[in-house]
């Protein structure tokens, strides 16, 4: 059985530089590897020059709307200057599992989540998402929020003390 992990790995290998792809490739391949039919067509449009989305979109124009929207999003994450017809409203209507795949791809594209392919006990390729960078970003953000709250409370306390001392002087 060919899994998403196998399909993802094969798409990356078609570039001839699977070990040094940037996050835009990883996000696009994550989305293009989910559906076996999309993957099958995508393999014809991936090579050492990149991903030829114009041809891929033309070849999949008879696919269902959700698949075409996911391809459109993959294109935009790969080439951020590309026009994306899929709106946030459309994404909210993708449903499971497509909406989850798209949201994961957002984090992959920005470098907050990394796709990790490992072999399971049976030797099958297994895909996991490493969220350690995202978790670190959340921790830093929370620490920053706590620092802001502490500073605001100290400023409030200092201002209150100044007002009290002015009242006492009168």
C-alpha cells in the first residue's frame, strides 16, 4: 500500500534535490501527496525545475472542486505571488480531512512545522509532523505576554503610588 508518506517522498525525489528543499516545496508536496489521484497527476509536473502548476491545474480541471481548491492552495504556498481563488470561506468549507491538511500546510510553509518521514516497525514509510518549532514559538509568545502583563501591572502600581504621594502632599 502506498501511503501519503511514500507519495510525499517520491514527489520530493522527483526534484533531484529532496534533501535541500525549502518549506514552500514541503507544503506543496504535503498537499499534493494526500490524494492518490492528485498525486498521480502531480508526478508528471514535478522535476528538477520545480512544480509546473499551470499544467497540473489544466490536467485536473475535471477533478472535484475540493481537489482543485487544495491544488490552488498548494500553488499559492509554493509560489506566493500566484493568484489563489480559494478564499478563507472556501477553506472553512473543505471539511475533514482537507481543511486539516490545508491548515497543516500553512504551518509547514511558514517553517513552524516540519514533515518527518520515518519507517515504522514493518518498514513502511510513516509521516509525522514535528511541531517543536511551533511549540517553541507559542512558549516565547506566552512568556512575552506574561512580561507585558507584569510591566503593565508595575507601571499601574507606580502611577498609583505617585497619585497617592501627590494627594498626601496637598
